[in-house]
C-alpha cells in the first residue's frame, strides 16, 4: 500500500503520538517529510514494517542523495534487506530533495545529528516504537557515531551498522594507517607471487618513509596503490539503466530534479568536511555500547581496514555483541562490489538483535 504523508516534526512527542499511526505491513511504501529548523527532509520508508525492525540508512558523501538510490533500487536492497526489514531512506539537509531556505551556517555535524533525531522521533511516534538500527556508510558513519555518542540518543537505537565508516579526520594519523595498509598489502601480494618487483619497491619505500606528510610522499604512496587504487582494488561502479533514469525523473512521488540542478552538493561537502576536520573519535567510541557490526572492504584505500580494526577494538560494546567483518573482494563500497555477502551480514546481525 502506498501512502503519502506530510509530517511537521515538533518537540512534543506526545502530540505526534496522538496522531494517526502508520500501518505495519510486509510491503510498505510510505513517503513523507519531516520539517525541522528551516528545512524539510524527505523520508521514504520501504519494505517490511511488520517486522518492527527499521534500518535508517545514513548515506555518505557528504552531500549525496539516498532517496534516488531507493527509487532506482541502485544497490538491489529491495531483495534481502527490504524483504526482511523496513529500510528508511532520507535526503540530508541541503542534499537531494531536502527543501527549504536554510542558512549555510546550519550545515554542521551537530545540526545533521538533530535532523537524524527528528526522523527517529517521528518513526517511533508513527510506527509504535519499533527497533531502530542505524546504518552509516563512509561519512554517514561519522554522523551516525556522533549521534550514538549522545547517551540519550543511543538509548533509542537497537544496533549500529558501520560500512567503511569515517571516525577520524586527523589526516596525519590517517596517513600512518595508510602506510601500514601498504605494508600489509605488499607482503601479502609478494607471498602470492604477484608483481614481486613492484611490491618489493613498495616495502623499501615504506621503510624509507616512516612518516607520510608531504604531497610528494602521498603521490608516491598512490603510485604503488593506483590512481585511484586500480592496481589492487576491485572496481565499484553503480550504474543506472535508461529505464531507471526515466523512472526517477518522471514517475516519482517527489521532485527529483533539485538533486541534479542544485549546487548544494559542493557546499554541503565543503561545510561538513570543514566542520569534521581534526576530529578523532577512535578512542571516544568506547562510549558506544549497543550491538555493533562494522563492515569493511579489504582493499579500502580511503579509510583503510587497519584503521577500522582500531575503531572496532575500542568500541565499548561487549565482545559477544560486536562484529568486524572484512569483505575480501571489496573496496570502499562493499554494497556494490559484494552485495550478497554485504546483505547477508546485515540480515544475520539485525535478526539476532
């Protein structure tokens, strides 16, 4: 059943709770807006709401759109994820189909966290307090974990799914992790007998460069890994068919064109990266204690798995309730390069909790 709803988010949850509830069905398709602090965030709930398990997808970028991802079913989440759970897609402030005349000063991580909480409050009010899981990819992981670092917010969430998430914007530290990544990859490839001269040169270079800070060093590092990463990294390219483009453009229950005509993507990306720069949450994740699943592509050269492992080890979640899953044929976007195993890990995790 397709439902169209327009919701004004307000602070008094009791008022929302008194309103009409949305139905819980195995095949829900509900689109609505949440209005908060000068903008209106489009939200699309798709899938099995009867499960009472909702996964809120926080896309990366920053500045990307998830509504069009859902419309095109770009990652084929209609099979597996939406069959088992309700997937919640939303366009973040200033992105995609988010509406309203907001001030650029509102493009902060703190505001994006408030926006996310507004959506979660509406979901709780309209769907009878379901189990809500957050799934943050790349920069979406940074928004999600910052949300969880507020203990009141964390108490609203049943589980955390991090997909090659960003936890650290101390760039000097990131390059130390990347150096270790190159050492590990070089040793592994040499043991396989692959490009021995190339990887031997890489090891010699890392021995001579214990700290990576200069542009020349970063270019040298990239030369061993590839531009970008094609020497070792599986291709991750999501494409749309002509039919999908047509469906997005002309058969949507929302207006898709602002996402393509707006210059907001560049503005949002700049503002959020500027706000995050210098932040390192690797130690602070000890305050996250809910069940957590961290999925990483083995060949992610943007946020390398060595960095992810340190994040995982610092989570405050008990060892029995946290999981670090390396997908061996993936880079930064395992939902594209290894979709079956990606969905399998999520389904097993969410069903368990």
